[in-house]
């Protein structure tokens, strides 16, 4: 396997709220022509419901092209068809459609990349929850400190001061 998990992760995108990989990148990893990958998928469309795979809109494709600079110059250098986006389940299903040793090895690495991303997101979510809890905890403690400081800063209620010396009505 030539591609590392981090190289695979760099080919994952967040589209329509889902972490996906594009058909042209998957074809590159599987070392097949994009046309071959797309034909295999089309022959097995029943294996790829919309939550496994969807085709990008023209706007999504244009936005991605501008972000990842995939458009090459020259006639016939880019696909005239909109790419497909495969979710984690769709990538897993590709291993059954592309039945080669290379496909199996690539899928193993891709699944590891998806798992690693999920773990990172989970860790970040856990850290966020802990930070929020700490902020609340310290807000309460600091509130008590601030209240104590305000109490110290407030003028004390004046007690009636006794005159200095002895008053004739006081008994010894």
C-alpha cells in the first residue's frame, strides 16, 4: 500500500454534512481508471443507496475544483461527468464491487483513516465537554470570590459610636 493514512485523510471532504471520498481519488488509490470504477458502481447500483454514495451537483463540483485545483489544462484532461462522493459505508461496499487484492488493501487503509478521524472528532468533543464543565465550575467558584470581595469593599453599617470617656449614667 503506497498511500498512508494521512494521505488518505487529505482526500476526505466534508460534503452535505458527511465525510466522503471522491470517485476520482478512490480510482487513483485503487490504481484503476475513474471510468472503470464508475462502470463497476453503475453495474451494482443497488449496493449504493444515497447514504453510501451520491453525485455532486455542478456547484459542489465547481467549489471543490477551485479548492483542490483539480482542473488541468488541455483537451480531455478532466472528466465531463460530475464525480461521485462515497461515504464510509460506500467505500466499504466498493471492496465487494472492485474485487482485487489492491482494492482490499486500499479499503483496509481507508477504513483505518475513517476510524482515526472518528476518534479524533470524539476526542475533540470530549475535550470540549470537559472545558465547558471546567468553565462552569470555575465560574461558580469565582462568583463566590467576587461576592466576598464585594462584601469587603462595601462600607460597613455604621454602629452608633459611644462618646469617649465615661457617661454619668454608667455605673462603675
